[in-house]
C-alpha cells in the first residue's frame, strides 16, 4: 500500500509541493555564484498603436495600467510557465509575477497588472502557475493569490484580475490553486487546478461539476480539440475529457514494480502532459516517471532516470524535451529522439521548472528568476 496522502484529504497539498520546490532552489543557491545586477533600463511597451479597434479598446472604459518595464528583474521565485508568441516575443510567470520578452531581453512586467481588485497581488502574492497567450494583445494567466485561485486576463495592454468565483453557479472555496490554462480559441478554453476545473464559454468561466476531478490535485492539461483533452495530477492521476465530461482513467500498471516510487515510497505525481494528436502523447512526473499514450493506452517508458520532472514540450510525435532536477545533482534536460529519451544537458547549479519550444531548433527553459536558458541551434545557454 502506498504511503501517499489520499486524494482530497489535504487542501494544502499544492502549498507543500511549492514549498518543497522552493527549498530545492534555496539549497542549490548555496552552491551557486552571486551575479551582479544588470544595468537598469526601461521601456514602454507596446509601442504606439494605430489600429482603430485597438484604440477603441484603450478608451476610458478599458482597464488602465502603467506599461513601463524594466530589465531589473526579480531575484527569486520559480519560473513555472513560459509561453512564446514568436522568437521575438513571449511571457513567463512564476513565484514573482510576470516577465515579458521583447527586443532581445526579458523585462519585468509587474506594472501591467491593474490596481483594481488585485489586492496587492504583485506586492505580496505573486504565484503564477500557467500562461496561455492567444496573441500579442490577449492572453490568460492562472495561479494563486492568498487563499484564492487567481485568474488574470491580458487585454488592452493590461493584465486584469477576473472574478471567476463570483459567476453564478461557481462554488467559492478557500485553498483553491489554479495550475494550468489552455485556450483553444479566444472564446474556448480550460483551466485545471487543486480543487477546481473551469471551462471558458460565452465569455465567462464556468466551474465544471466533476466530483472525481475536484477531489484530485491536477497540475497540467492538454486539449487536442474542443471535444477532447487530457489532464494529469497527483497520485499518477489521469483524466480524459470526451463526450462532454471528464472521467478518470484506470491506467496504472498491474505490476507494482513497473511504476517508480518517490524516495519516501509514495506513488509519484504527474506534473506535465503534451498530446501531439488524439492518438499520441506523453506525460512526465516525479521519480523519473515518463509515460506514453499509444494504441489507446498509457504505458510507462523505460528511461532509467530519477529526475523529478516539471516541464514537457513536444515539437512532433518524434521529438520532445522534458526538464526537472535532482537534489544535489542540479537541473536536467532530457531529449526524445529516434524513439528514446536521453540526457541532453545537466546544469548543476540549476533546477528546471518549465519549458517552451518554438521549434526543434529554438526554445526556453525556466529556472529561478532571473535565470532562463535559451536553446538555439543545438546549444543551451544562459
């Protein structure tokens, strides 16, 4: 019998998971070199807009915020999500708010959040877990602020908090953490987390009544269409969305020895998932766990690694990357090619939490603010 905590019995599970990650980074920081701060420079973004529709959106009725940015980035906090719009622009978020990439640099973006209803989010509570940018002018971010699941909407040049709990039919509950968001279009999207699953339709976020889902911490999702998708989370849980409902998948191997365990002997969590098609996909988790969806079933891949994975990116069914780390060994990047997973890089002073690949030749990996790795033409560099 596993010694893990039963699903739903500990509403603070996500906080414990995040605290563990922060402790790992703190331990690694003791062995890393102290870097000097980069010279402070500022920029106003976006540049002057001339499109009539955009100008209308920036009327007095639209949210307003100070768009001034700075290269004086936060100095701590895990980078948990990256979303690149192109090689020239992207966003990242984590335990110290949002940062914005353009003009060849990463810039702090805390002033992008409107003051109305944020409740000091970027002063005290700075937990961004997931990002989904629809375009350079619209996107969504999820996380946690205090005891509330945090949902931010980017439009008219500002990030503004959305009161999803106040929607009719949505049950307010404390200790909710929103972990991941995916938008299929500007009018259709999903959010999963610890204690809730939300669907965006008719321009509002609706909480889905799915008891099995709500009792399980979910950390990632991958929708393949508006009618089908997958979510993964604690205790090796997998949920499948089809025919208009989420259902738990009974996939665990019949042989206990074929599933890796954490150092404490617990069943590992699944922390990231990427479907390349309705019939092919991958998920990763703690204790070196990598599983593959093929021939309508999930099976454990043979990787011979103990890396605790936090991020996954697939550029095709034949190529992908997984990132994470091992205490006292640092951060690892694994590469999937030619039908097998192998170690591509090990950075002993890092511990990786997110990855986004624009193509097989370019991508980004998130560590601890302000540390980011850039992959270009076969080389990872800071």
